[in-house]
C-alpha cells in the first residue's frame, strides 16, 4: 500500500518542475499564447494605426528615393550647363528634367567597375517648362536625351492613399459616437429627455423658505402628504390630483414652490422646460415625453416639473399655419397624462404665466386637475420675503423692513430679492460692513427709476426746466385728493431717458381704483407740463411720456372700465377677443363703428384737456411755492418727502397769517 504523503509530495514536486521548465524553456507555449489572460494584454489602440502609418511612410520614402543624388537648379542654369557641355545626358519626365554629367556609356562603365564609383555620377533636376528651343539645343550640343513615361503609383502607395483616409474617417466616427453615447445628448440620443434629475431631498428648499403665498402652500401641502403617506388616500378611496398648474406673474416663486414640494416630500424631482421638448427633428418632442414619463414611473413616487409649459401647451390650431411638431408633442403629453395611474405616485407640476393660451384639453379634470394661483405678495407677504432674503446678508439692527415692504407695492418676490442684493452691493461699494436703511432706499429707487447718471452734464436752462417740471408733479400730487404721497423729488438723471423723477409710494396695497383715483393719476401726470407752461409760457418735449401714459389711462377708462357718459357700463374692446385671449397682438380690429371710435377720441381729448386746465389753475394759485421749491431743488438736487411736506406747510401757514 503506497504512502499517501509521499505521493502527494511527489505530485507537488512534478508540478513545480514543470513550471520551472516552462519558465526556463525558450519560446512561447501555444497554451500560454492563446490563453484568455494573455490576450487581455493586447487590445485595440489608436497608437497601432499611427505606428502603421509611420512605417508605410518610411517604406514609401525608401522605395521612391532616387539611386543617384540630385541637385535642384533653376531652368536657365540647366540650359546654360547644356550649352557649356557640363550636362551630357537628359532624362525628360512628365514634370521635371534630370541632367547627368556623364553619358549612358560612361555610366555603364562606372557601374561595371564597382558600386563605390557610383558616387561620381552627379545629376541635376529642374522643373520642366514648355520650351520649344530645348530639343534643338540638345541636338546641337550632341546631348543624349530620352523620355520617361509617368510612373504609376506602387501597390503600397495605392493602398496607403485608400486606407489612410478610411482609417481617419473610421477613427473619427468611433470617437464621435463614443462621446455621444457617453454624454447621452448627441444626435443619436435626441429621443432622450433633457430633464435635470434632482436626487431625493437635494433640492435645498423647504416650505419655510417660501413666504408671501400662504394660501398656495396650503394647496401644495396636500400633495406632499400624499407623496409621504399615499395609503391614507387609497384606503378611503380618494384620488390625489394628477397634475397641478402653478399660475402667476413672473417672479412670484412658481419654480421655488415646486422645488419646496420636492424637498418636503423627499422624492426625486424631474425638472424640465417646455422648450426642451421641441427641436428641429420631427418626432423628437413626443419621444422625449415618452422617455420622461417612463423614467418617472421607474422612480415613483416622484415629481415632474415642467416650467413654462405654455411653450408646448398652446391651443392647437391657433394662428395661421400651426406647428405640427409642437402639436405632436402636446398630443403625446395629453396621452401620457391621461394614461397615468393616480396611485402610481407621480405628480406633474406645471408653471406658466399665460394660462389663457393653454389648450383646454390640458386643463380638464384628469390632467391638470387643480390650478394654484401664485399672486404677487401683499404687504405682510413682502415683509416676510424680505426677512427670508435678509438672512444671508449682514443688516444693520436699526433697519425697518416694514418700511421697505410699504415702499415696494406691486413687486414680486424676485424683485424683492434683487433689492436686498443691490443694497448689499451698495454697502460693499461704500466700504461698509453692514447694509443700512439708505442702501435699501437707493436700491428701491434703482429698481423703479433706474441707475443714477450723475456724470450726465446738462446746461442751466435745462436743469431749471426739469426742476420746475418735477416740482409741478409733486405739488399736483400734494393738492390732489386720492393721490399717493410724495417720497422724493430729484433732478438727477436716472435710467435711459429720465432726466428727473418724482417718487410716489403708496402707503397700503390697493387692488381696485375708483374713478376719482384714476383721474388723480391723470392730474399728477399732467402737472409737469402745466408747470412748464406756467413758468415759461411754452411747453417742451420733456412731458412726452407723461402725455402718453395719461392718454392711455383715459382711453382705458372709456373703453375697458365703462367710465364715459355715453357708454357708461359698456366695454368697448379694441381687438379680436379670441386673439386677445390667445395672446396674439391686436391687429387694429375693433368691434364698434367709426362713430364710436370718433367719440372715444373726442372724449379722451376732452377729459385730458379738462384735467390739464384744472391742474394749471391749481398751480397758478401756488406759483410762489412752485418757484421756491424749484429753486431749492436746483440747489440740493434732491428733496425728500418730509422736507417737501414741511416746505408746503410753512408756506401755507405764512399765507394764512398774512
């Protein structure tokens, strides 16, 4: 019975010996050569092609190298050497001439003597010209000459001329397609959607970061609750809205609210613009819609946010011609939204500031079931928004954001954020560590009136006229019932065309205006021109913008607000109602007669002229006060609201005492 330990030791020894023999034996074993691990060492590389090209170049140059050294000379020198007998034999090629200093017999004799003697064979080359005198010269000098047919390219050169462009083309396309597949946004990937996917909880926005739209947040909190606890709604049999449409003016925070919903729910967030669906290729938009919803189903529960959805959601068939690609994209979107399972956990949120142009099929129940209005913030909302944006800025403790909110009536959240940022930039420009109240006031004026242009030089007469013009606005605002109080008067140019301005800021939010308040706006607008006529007995072009705004306001009072005597409580639209609803510009069409148009023109003229005469008479009563304030404005360039009010009260008290 053999010993198992000895046999096992003998087997290990034989294996080690075979390995040693294999390492020491020269050559390559076939098993090693064709092994999988060995072939992994050799892979395709662009350097192989480059090395092959270099080798082909070397071979081609070696084959095409002439046997004898040639010296390039000019054609006239070549002929001179023939005349002097230096060239005894000429080889005529297709494009050049080669001259040898020895005849063919002498060259044969040298070649027979030995290879080293070939160094004595010298040749000259020159470019061949169309010269009829060359052959007679060769015959005259007894020079041997013969013609050589054009050389056909060799096999290597032919293969090289075909293979090299083909190799370059293949390598280029391989590189291009590799980059396309890597990025996913190339020509062959046009059917893929361009949605920016934000991971769970990474939006960085919560409901606490959104202010001024409390009612809208309440609507969206229900969506968050469904995404967190969908079983509560399934158990009772309720269905969450498939889609929510955020509607509001630009800058009110529609995108911010959508991000806050995703942040609160902690679900993936697909963000895409409506314009990203449609491109130059037909069918791309529909393909991207399908791909977007396919990915959303895979990652449910999630949120799809389509910003500016009116880019693809316009009413089909509106206008002349139409856009088939956009309509195909809209049709695919309608199909996908209608086929969605309400329990799939995918919520679609759209945002637009033009809901009137959206297709009715997009707004029906089952698609965008709920429209959430995102209005401009009120006074309290503006104050809360300012506090949120002021968290990241070092502010002076004495700053009163309530005053800033009162002075920014009608502004959206984006405007308020810009005001805080402009104030911070002003503080840095003045080399201060914190933002103060004056920085915020300057930022508000910059938002309403534009950037100061102190370097703009005006002559004395123009400055005087502008001072009287702005004082006329301010005095008219003070003595007109229903007008907003004057906050500042300035003759410092701002913006593009404003040579001066009178700043009026409302003390509270107003959502409707009475006829008296509208006429007070007309009076204030006409106050500048009335002051110019009162002081200079003529008018200037400085009131062009005031006249335009006053005329437009009075015309709207007659045609839209029904505030005329003849057409009281009657609306007179000045364009096609359907075009206006769809957002198309007015084409000069009207829905009333020429006589009605004549009445509108006459009534507009009568109201504007009557209000102008009223303002002119009112300023005549206070002409000394007008001249006093204008002189002070010329001296100081800026008068704030408190100082302006004190000047008027002092003047009136002196007038009463006298």
